[in-house]
């Protein structure tokens, strides 16, 4: 299925478009949802970068991916937890410099601010304990 506003591919069970944030099914029910025939390279680049053609964020929650498959491996939840329990400084860098995404009920969501703060504090505490034990 494709978004009627921006033409981005969206999952059938999604309630909102991951690119422009519009609610799915707000258009006419009689209109078939097909891909747009042409998207300029500049528009495609801004859509893939998470910015709508109006220059606003792709969605209200800040999620820029319509599918978990589109998320780079270093922003996926499994990679974050692997780094969290093996190499804490990398996990801290991931928290500081970007979002961590996970699939939930057919949608792509990111860690909230509270989750990032708590995980960062625990990672720093683990790192501090390891460094003070080795000294």
C-alpha cells in the first residue's frame, strides 16, 4: 500500500505514513492506492532523509522509517543491546548521536528520552565500575 499524500510505501496495518505522518485512509475510499509515477531525485532524497516536501519532520514522533528493514543495523535494537552488554562506550555513543529503533505492532518506533537517559546512566555506571576495578 502507498501513501496518498507523498507516495511512500507503507505497511498494510500501519495507521500513519512513516514519511509524511498523515493518517492512512484519510482520502477517498474509492481511490486505489498506487505508487506515484514520478518522484524527483531531490524530493526522494528529502523523503528518505525524514523530511517532508514542506520541510517539516517526517512524522510527529520523529520516526523516519516506514519499515524495520529500512533501519541501518547500527540503529536497530538488537545491535544496541549487543553493544550495551559488550562495549558500553559504543552504546553510549549510539544513545548520544541518534535514535535506536525497534518494531512494534507493525510500526517502527524509537526509544523514548527516558529510556535513553536510564540506559545511558546504567552504561556509564557499568563502564565506571569496570574501569575502577581494573585500576
